[in-house]
C-alpha cells in the first residue's frame, strides 16, 4: 500500500465477501487457493464485527428447477456446480454474517436487496473480496462504483480460476474503481478503530 486508505469508519463501512460457498471454493483457484481466501475473509469478518462494520456474505443460488437461471447463447458455458449443498456459505463464515444476500448472476447488486441493506444502514464504503476476482467480485465492484460507493478491493482475499484473470482485474480494472489493498492493511485500520 503506497497511500493511506480512505476513511474506514466502521459505522459507515461494509465488508462484502462474494461466493465463498461450498461449490465454488471446491474448485481450483489462483493465484492462491480458496482456503487462503476463506482464511483472510474470516480474519476480516471477525475484526469487522468487533469494530462495528457490517459483514455481508453474498452467495449465488437458484431455484431447484433452475427456472430463475440465465440461459443465454454464449461461446462458453459456466461450469456446473450444482451438487448438494453447493450454494451453502462455508461453515467458517456463516456465523459471522450480519446480512446474507442471494444473487442469481455474477453481480451482487442487480435483482437483490444489497443496495437497500447498505443504504438503510448508512454504509458508504465497501471492503470487497471473494471468488472469482474477474466475475462475481469484478461485477459487484463495477456496480458498486456506479452507485457511488467508495471501494477497497482486498487483493489477497480474492482468487480466480486462472492467475492471469485475477491479475488483469487487479492491475487493469480495479485501479479505476477504487483502492487496492491487502488484508493486513484493512485489519490495521479496523483494529486501531476498536
């Protein structure tokens, strides 16, 4: 981190972790394994709660019959993750959630109550992590930017299916949307606030 982070007043900040659920974390990720992303997410969530920041966990899920799934003609279809319990948030994070949001596409804002939950609680800053960096996290970051949220993108609390996908989002997209930082940077600010 080269510059100090912007205001991280816990009362106006939300930690949002994207798709840390059984079916998604079971797949291989880079540049770090999903276990490391979960570990950093748990550390962030614990300190966020202790400091008074809102902890939001986002998962993707669909009705059993799949009627609410997008079905578009694309060159590549997403991997099938629909095994029993695939959409359940990992055990380590479930008890740390203040709010759980269920989405039906990559981004966490469209078609969900996320914006309403944040605005009614006076949250202006989002600390963001999860899997996959270049799909769910990036889509949510773009939508948050369009809604005028200050973004802190926690690089070591994210991973993608391929290292180059993660790197592209971190180096080319995220610098235009907010501030890139590490877990330790955020923890230090929050711990100083307690």
